[in-house]
């Protein structure tokens, strides 16, 4: 992590004066003595203090705004989480402003900057699929701007977060396949740097071991979470020398793409290949066959993320609680042999 940004609060603590005194002295305000002004300005120079317009703005007023950044606002998964955040925020007299990163880190960084200009009091974020470096979030932490992550998190940054138990969920899927007679179980993961990819991959491997199934590297692949790349990953699995008899994906977007490719190959679901998704989108109930999927407690995830945000405001930067929520496997037609 880069060197800590020196704030007005740091200078005030060191000199044992108020933040407002520091602020006025740095502006050569006549109410502050020449001696104290010189002392404050010299310390600021010595500590390489640079003013943060947002932090200074937040000291002057509470905006009651929380910036919420999600990978997209179309899927039910994120819209339900947003509803949970908004419900709790409203109870505290706050309101939320929402931005979609569209799964692009450049857009995510831009959203952070735009929200800062709007003087939000803090952030609740689910990172994009591209987010593998975190400087834009480190700056928030250094400036003591409240930050909470949910679902996809920046693991190196120790801030409050809410995640689903991906290990347990993936194990549930593997056991479900095994109990229905499927033995060649394939998994389409996501970008390796994402915590959800790591956790669900771990659950997949543990599930195979618990069911006495040998891991075959040909049955594990990954994609960038887009439907197009999920289709490519599915084609790779279907063209293997060992054809899988069951496939599950990191999310339902992957599962829907896989369903399309399986049908293109003239294979039947679930008779030839069983299929399971991972976010239980609405479309899971209307595709043919209906899609078995992992259902997340999305509304609860949103509420918990917002509750963590307000605890963080109250308890300060040493508050780093992580909440892990359980999921449910919703069994439909796509994973049980007829």
C-alpha cells in the first residue's frame, strides 16, 4: 500500500489543536496568531501535507449521500442488493446514489471520482471483473472515507464486507450432481483475481474430494464473465476428449451461455449434460429446461452492507468486520435426470 496521506486531522492531533484551527492557519486567517500559523504551516510542509478538497468539504457538512457502485444495474442480483442498501440507508436518514462500472475498472475509478465531487459521505462497492489493483480505494481509506465491500471484494484491503459462502455453495452443487449420478463434473470459473472465483473453485475441488471424484484439469476452465467468453469456455469443454456430464458456472450469465452451446451441439439437458447456475436470476424459471441455481440472500446482503457502513461511521477505521452469508441450492429441471 502506498504511503499514508497526511490529513488535517493528523496535523491537528500532532499539535493538539482543532481541525478548524489547522484549516484556518493554512489559509493565513487573521484569527490565528502569526506564531501558531507559522508552526502549523511548517509542520504541514514537513509532513508533505496536500489539501484534499473532498475531505475538507465533508468536514463542513454532512451530505447524507452514500455512493453505491455495482458491476451492472440490470440483473436482479444487484438490483435486489441495492434495494436492501436503500432500505437501511433510508432508516438512517440517508439516500443512495448509484453507478454501474459496466465491469470496467476505468469506469469504476471514474465513478469513485464523480461521487467524491458530489461529496458522498462514503461508499458501498462490488468491484468490477477487471479490478485487480486498488489504488482508487486505498485513497478513500487513507482519507478516512467510509468504504464497505460486498460480494466481490478487494481482499488485501481490510475494510468491512459482506460475502456469500462460495466454498459451501460450490460444494452443494458438486454433491447434488454426484447424488444424481453425474461423475464428470466441469466448472467454468471467472477471472482468477476475483475472490468469488477463488472461493467457488475451492468449493468445487473440495466437493470432488468429498464425493471421491478425481480432479481432471480438462474439466476446469474460466472466462471473463461475458456471455461471449462463457460460450467459448463451454465449447472448449464440449470439445474435450472427456465430455463432461455436468457443468456449473460462476454465475447465471455463464450458465445461460452454456445452455445455448450445449443445445447447439445437439445434446440434451439434463439427460446428456446437467447444468447449474449461480445467482438464480429471474430467467432461471423461464428457460427450457428451468435452471437449477444457487440463490443468494441478496436483500439481506444489501441490508448487511448498509448496516456495516453505519457501524463503520460510528466505530471508525479500526472496524473491519466481515459477514459471510449462506446460500441455497434451488433445484429445477436442468440438473435431475428424467
